[in-house]
C-alpha cells in the first residue's frame, strides 16, 4: 500500500512540474485546435527533457 501511495505522490509531482514549468494550466488561444496543438508541443518537449534527465545528460 505504501508503494502505491508513493507512486501516486510521485505522479502528482510530475503533474505539478508540468503545469508550473511548461505553463500547461493556461489556454492562451480561443481556438480549441490551437490550444491542443500548443499542449501537444509542450508535452513533447516535457518528455524529451525527462528522457534526458533519465540518461543524465543534464
């Protein structure tokens, strides 16, 4: 049970990092398509940075 709780806390930290660091909590365009495209690009960049962190490039 403790492991599952730790996983949940870890995931919440990832979500918080994504929202704060990549400004995914805001919608700057009035078009849903534009917001969707912008969020997909940010998610792609976020994943690349996490991959680099995991292979210790930074």
